[in-house]
C-alpha cells in the first residue's frame, strides 16, 4: 500500500526495487591516492556526455560505478583511459532495499546479505542514504535475489495478517 506517511515497519524494510541492463565501469589509478581533483575530472567526463551515474563505490585507488545509459560508452571509456585503467562489465542489475532508518538498523545489512550469501555482490552502496541499501548483482541472479529477500523480509509478516 502506498501512503503519504507511514510508521516504521517491524523489519524496517518496506519495498525492494531493481533495475536491469546495468553496466559497471571500474576506473583504477594510483594517481587517485592522496590527490584532489581526480573525482572532479571523472565526473566531468560523464557531464560532457550527459550520462547519469546510478551507484558509485570508491577506494583509495579505484572507482566503480554503474550506468544504465550506455549510448556514449565508447567516448566515455576513451576519455576515462586518460585518468586510469578502465574495465567495462555489462550484464548487471541494481537492487535497492528500501525502508525507514536502514542506516541505523543494527544487523539489517547482515540479514540482507546472509539471505543471499550464495550470490556474488559486485558493488554495495550503504550509508549515503538512511532509506535504502543498494547493491549490484549479475542480471541472471536478480530474480532469485528478489525472491529470497521477499521470503526473508515479507513472507512472515504477510502470513500473520
């Protein structure tokens, strides 16, 4: 049910959404370490080609991000190679577990990932938003992941009603 306002659900999770046809770009560069301006240069490439980044994950020497619009992918990759080594990995899906106060919920991420512990997680974004936990899996795994998460978080509550 969609309402203007709602209270917190007992298990905190209210919905699970996904998007297919996602491509992961991984940019690796030792020049990132301890430098400023690298991320700005990276984002300027996407701005030039008006390409939206969905999920982003960073480390000291690499950035991984997802795209659903690959119309300018060839040009983007060509420009990104000036910044570092670029890997392109098509065939992924983004899954968002949505709810209230997820970032502050102890053990929630652990429960999500233990529910799907037989699936490889390519990227995780958690903490930037308190209302969603986002992760990326191979597209062929998405249906299985959604079913397992629904069984884990919604089956008990719907059977009790």
